[in-house]
C-alpha cells in the first residue's frame, strides 16, 4: 500500500503548524511575552519569529511545489506574537486551499528552487522526505527549544500536541 503525496505532506504540516500555534499561545504566561519574539538559542541562529517564518515558508513551498503551482509570498514582517499567529493562519489557509488531486504524480515531479545562493533540484518524493519534513520539523523544534530555554513550562507532550 502506498501513501499519497498529499497525505504524506499536508496533514503532517497542518498538524505541526497547529502545535506551533498552541505553543505560541502559551507564551502569554511568560513574564515578558513580547521579548520572546526576538529570542534565539545562539547568536548565529534565527529568532523565534524567524523559526515561525521558515516553518511557514517550508509548508507553503512544499504544498505549492508538489501541486505544481507557485508558492505564495509572505513578507517576513512579523513583530508580535499576534503577527506570528496570523502568519500561521495564512499558511494553514493556503494549505487547505490546495486539493489532493493536484498532488497526483508529484512523487516524480521535478522540483527546482533557489535557496540563498544555491539551486536545489529534487524529484517530488526526495523533496518531501529528504528536505521538507526535516527542515519543517527543525524549525518547529527550534521554536519549541527557544521557548523552553526562556523558561516557558513546556514538555515533550506539548511538542507532540497531546498535552
């Protein structure tokens, strides 16, 4: 039995974004919630805002590229927790707009895109499993780690979405 590329991508991305949104709502319990938007684990790493933006970009890029459509462009202008939540909502809305049948045959579709100074080339299956999912979970995990590092009372069950 094979898994359809839509099923292997959109539902896990939606679930991860939902968990990220739930974790961000817990920031309101922090003594200085707004400061966490700019928090980072190390000087050379992205801030919490950057982690949310990259999780969003990875999600919408995945769905669009596998569906053979252009990914929507969102400016990285989020400065508040409300802005980050709105970004997640826009990303979820886009993912929900892409239809399952648009993913038909995407496992062999050629996926080419620029990232920084590099050009990436994949077939759809390796794009999803070797690039998108590891990249997406890296940014969601790093957002979790930034919040945990800054004293938010989060546990593994929060990350798994079953708390």
